[in-house]
């Protein structure tokens, strides 16, 4: 057991104020949106941008909390989601064509299709681009494997969390469009832990990278359950208890889930 509480947050997609309210409900920020979590650890699973109005503002909130939490003996950190890859790819490459077997492709085209917001591009700074480019993709904390996408594609970049994070960091600090596009494409895949072989896939990933349970965002819980996002009140535990989905579908009317680990369903 750790001596500090650990919380995770799924996809925010531009809803900065809703995020702050959810953190406040868990006493992690105060009425001024400043850190109030003491020594707690708070991990975001990525996808701050696109679809909603204030993506960069959400990132800036997290950066502020990261500094404040460190001063208080706590920790705030974020993983990269596929929409951060898209944001950065749009920033660096725009509508320059990328290699594809499926006709014309560019970051600009995918950015427009996937809810890209011009205000986010306008608000990006070199400092923010550098900070985002250095964030990890996966981590193991409090016996949980945290990742944005419910996919096995992460293993294409390495055999350990450290190898995966370093491999993608090299891509994001470089200018190889094909490698950038490959990161975006792989991170859009999903549903690896569903179906009759889902538990086996989850256990394979856990054995390889560590942790007792996977926690991911990316795939809206309501889509997996076949209900409206407004009906979501809790994360989704599945794959024989080996995977926990925490994307409440904020951008389609669901909640911003802030989940303390370990999480178990209530009877």
C-alpha cells in the first residue's frame, strides 16, 4: 500500500471548468482552482484538447497544479493521449501530406475531422509544445498500469514502460512525419480488452509492463455499455477485473470521472 492517495482522470476534451469542478468535488483543488490535495498523487490519462472549448486552458491548469502539488509533497502528472499527438502534429506539420496506404492523409485533415479547435492551435506556445512532447505514454503506479488507449499497440515501441516512453519521446522531438503519423495511428486503436480474448490481452500487457490492473481512457464507457453518457456514474471494470475504463464521455454529456485507486464496484 502507498502512503498517499492516488487519483486518475480520463479524457477532458476541452472542458476545463468541468474538470476543475470534478477535482474540487474530490478536494484536490480549492475554490480558486489551486492545489488542495496535499501529498496525493493525481494522474491524467490524456486527451485534454479537441471537441471542447478550452483545451489549452485545461492543460495550463494541470501544469499549474503540477508545480503546486510538488511544493506540497504531492504529484500531478499526465500521460499523452492520441489527441495531444494530433494537436502537436497539426502544429508541426499542418496540411503537409503524410505517407499513407489509404489515400491523401495529413494531420490537418485528421485534426479537422476529430474536433480540432483553432483556439487551441492559437494558444499553443513553444514552451507548452516542449512540455507536452516530454510527457510519458504509459506508467505503473499504485500497482496499476496507466495508459490512454485500450490497445496493445504500445508494445510496438518497446518491452518496458521506460522503452516505450523513450521511443515515442524521440519521435516527438524529431521531424519524421511518417513516425509521427504512426504514433497517431497506433494510438487511435481501441477495444483490445473487450470480447472473449480481452482478459487474456489485458493479462499479457500487465505481465509485460507491470501492474495488477490496467486503467485507460480513450473509449467512452457508454459506448461499451450501450447507454447514454449521462447515465454514467462510475468507471467500467471489465476483462475479468483486469481493465478499468474511466472515460465518462464528458464531450457528449457524460461526467468527468475522478477515480481514486484502487477502485472496486459498490454492491
